[in-house]
C-alpha cells in the first residue's frame, strides 16, 4: 500500500501522471538490470535443477542397490527353500530304500528259488515221444510173406495182430498217464508263476516310486542350479511365487485372526468373573488383557511346537539343538497346549453357565417365568469342544506366519524399489520443469520491458541479441549430465 501511495503521490495533484512516470522509471531500471536479472533467474533455476538431478541420481543409485539387495535376498530364500525340498526328497528316498528295498536280498533269494522250481517242473513236464517197437520191422517182413491160402500163415498173422493191438493199447495208456503227470506239473507251476508275477509287480512299484522321487530331485536340482547361476528367469519365478505366497498367507492370517477373536470371546466373559469385571489395566479391562494373554501364550507355544517338529524355521536356535532336547521341547509344548485347551474348555462351559444365569436374571427382572430349554446341553458341549480344539488349531498359524514373513521381505523390497524409481523420475521431471520456469521468467521479464527492447532493436538492430548472448556466455559450467 505504501508503494502504491508513493507512486500516486510522486507529483502532487496528478496521480495518473505519477503512476505513468513511476512505471516508466521501473521499466527503465528493469531494462538496465536486464542482464543481471536474467543471470539471477537462470542461476537459480539451474542450481535448483542440478540439485534435483543430483537427488534423482542418488535415488537411482539407491534403487539399483536396493534392487541388487532384493535380488540377493530373493535368491537366498529360494536357495534355502529348494535345499529344504531336496533334503526332504532325499529323506523320502532313504525311507523308501530302508522300508521297501532293505529286503531285496531275501527277495532275490525267493525269486531264485521260485525260478529254480519252475525250471525243474518245466524240465519234468517235457513231452518225450514214445519209441517205436523194434519188432515192427519183423512184422513188416512177415507181412510180406505170401500166404497162398495157408492156415498156418493166417494164424500167425492173427496172433501178430492181437499182440500188436495189445502193445498199442498199452502205449496209449502209458502216453495218457505221462500227459496227465505233465499237466499236474504244469498246474503246480501256476502258483509259482503267480507268486513270481506278484513279486515282480511289487518290485516294479517300488522302483517306480524311487524313479518318481529321483525325477522330483532332478527338477529341484535344475531350479537350484538356475538360482546359483542367478538367472533372470529364476528371479522372475521367485518374485511371482513370493507375491502369490504373500497374498495367500495374508489371507490365511486374516482368517486366523477371526479364529483368535472367536477364542477371545469364549474366554473373556468367564475371565471377568475370575479377575474382576471392574478391574482395568491402562484403560483396558483386566479380563480382556488376561484373555489376550492366554491366547498369545497358546500361539507362542504353537510356534515353538511347529519349530521343534521341523515344520517351520523361525528360530534357528531350536533346530540347532540335539534330538533329545528337541523331543523334550515337543513334549513340554504339547503338554502345555493340552493344559490350556482343557482350561479353555472349562472356561467355555463357565461362559455358557454365566450367559444362562444372566438370561434367567433378565427374565426374572422383567417378570417372566424362566424355563430351562430342553436341549440346553447342546450349545454347552459345542462351546466346550470349540474351546478345546481352537488352541490346537491356532498352532498351525506358524506356517502362514513364516511364509508371510519371508515373502513380505520380497514384497516390501519390490515396493520400495518402485517408490524410489517413481521418485527419481519425478525429480528428473521437476528439474526440467524448474529450468523451464527459469526460461519462462526471463521471457516474462523481457515482455515487461518490451518497449525499450524494441527501441534498442530499431536503433542497434545487429546487437539486438547482445544482452542475451552475454547472458548465455556467462552461463556457469555444469556437470556432464546438465545439458
């Protein structure tokens, strides 16, 4: 206001003329200070631009370092996971070998015995054709003798015929008997063939199971070699797997929290009768704190139990202990869980009784005769069963919790890398925008003093850009990236 009053009162009684003279004075001063003003605008814009570009470069380097670190962590987690898979497969192979192939020597001996018996029976069942009698040649010779109606020759031939018939009948009987013996031997071979077939099928199943395990091990080893080689395909696969595990384990944890809330509701009401309904701890009911403490202890015991069993690996100290200590931890944690499950079952039953008493009291105060429901025991039993089972169900929270913790490291790393990338791009765009603002301000400054500049251009047309060239020549040298 004071400056405006000064401009209007420059010539007393002539406010309009005073404003015109003041504007002309300001334009003249701005004309003579044009070079310094341009330098000031450009130096400020370039300084701010260089600062933003340096920040963008720093963010880019931080992004690359974080990306490299995330890659190392991702590959390390994938390598550890595949090592666990391969170790489990080898344990299964060992179990398969010890269980199914440990009796291979006795199995081989049984096969040899069965094959020997089958071979012996087969040798005995070979069919040997009967040899023709030696006297057939004699009969043939006698048959060629001319009878000429002699009764002696006819009688001899008749006797030969009868003898030959008896011999043939005897040979047929012997042949049938030997065939029957052969069929009996072949019938005896049938159980051995079936037993041998069953044994070979059993061996084939065992070998097929071992072959399937070996194929799974080969697949895991190929993935393991890909991770050791630090290929981009392995990184993309592990990143996709981590994102999937993150969302799935997060969903399972949300469902687990619902189960914890149900467990809390089963315990909170009876705990209010035990610790006092009017007691508070830091503004929170003491019964709620006690119920939350019980649930937290159950979850912790479940974590220790899963860790001792070997399902999870959240606490390396437990897995590093010897088998006796781990077995002691398993027994202790399971015993404590069983005790807490029994306590929760009793508290759930107590909750049902308290709810029934409150309902009866409400009906009495309302003047309504209370009656005991016929199947009142059904919800009581249901609450007791839920109170007993929920502590053991919450034990399995350790599995999605471990998956969520390991996958969240990768997901957070990807999120921070993306954030740093966007910030770097934003700083680069802001740097270019600041430089444009500096040029815009110089143009606005020249627009304000356009009249003296036009006069200068008319008077000295060749040197119309002299001042701008001086400003350009006075531009400070910047870094290599400042173009």
